């Protein structure tokens, strides 16, 4: 069966520090991968999605970047975190177009 | 105006009550999703539908494509149903547009 792993679960970082959140999927190949952010009191917003290795589409301009170095690995990064980067970050995968998306457990990021 | 609107924003119920959460959207869609987010933040996909009605246990989801409206029903609600229920739509891609969610609390 397919599983998705996302870590860490919580993270507290100072302003200006770098960020790396990792997401891996097991039990499937060539998944579509997604990074979402949920700011406090707001709905989910798609940040990045990827349909294959090295293929990244950015949905909103921001201080973050994403990479897909391997088929089932999706990384969310920042060189210098801002206070506004605080939020709950979720990774998700789907198999084919118009199939349900499966979410990781999320990372709660607090910037001090 | 958001492309996906949910109502109500907050909902409280007594155990055993029948619950309805509504979702309206303003764009042409290929599918509509209902998701459940528990207090810890994890999200589970409940339904994906593009027409008609789907049922899973005590949960029922319906969609009316002409009216651009969907409902999620919970029969015989239970405190463990307490969560945020999120409606999302997909266009002709895998990208989802989310509603802001309905926070449900079911009291014993």
C-alpha cells in the first residue's frame, strides 16, 4: 500500500534561518506531488506541484522553493525565513489526473 | 468572492443529530472533493465526486453540477466526527481550490 511521510512534525525557526522540509512517498511510482500551506485561520493554498523529477510549478510568488531530486521525494526549502512563512505545511500525492489526493500529517512551522 | 464557498463556517451538534455542510462553487470543475482535517492537522480524503451521490458509512456526499452545489451529510453524528470539513474543487488539472472549511463540534 502507498504511504506518505512528512517530517518534521513541528519546527520552530528564527527569522532569517534556512528551511528544509522533506516529503517521501512509498508504494507508488511517478506520483504527482504537492506542497500546500495553511496559514492560521485560512484555507489551504497550493504552493508547488510536480509531475515528475525536476519538474516544479510554482503557484504563488513567495520566499520558498521546491525541488524533486528523486521520483518520490519532494523538498520544500527557503534560504531565509520570514515571519509570514509561519503556518501548517502539508505534502500530498496523487496517482493520476482526477484521482484523490493523499496528504501527509503536516509540519507546523513557527517563525520567531 | 472566493471560488469555493462553504457554509456554515462553524457548526455544533448533539450526538445523534443529522448534519449537513454545504459547498458552492463558481467555476467549471472536473471533480469535487470533501476532506476531513482533525485537530492535529492531518487531512483525510473522504469523497471525490463529479456527479450524483456517494455514501461511505454514515457519510453521504451529493453534487448538483447544474447548480454548482454539493452537500456533505453525516447521519447519527458522534463526537469523533468533530473536525474541520473542507470542500475543494479541481478544474481540468490536479490542482485543487479549497474552501475555508466548516468546523464541526459534536457534543455527547
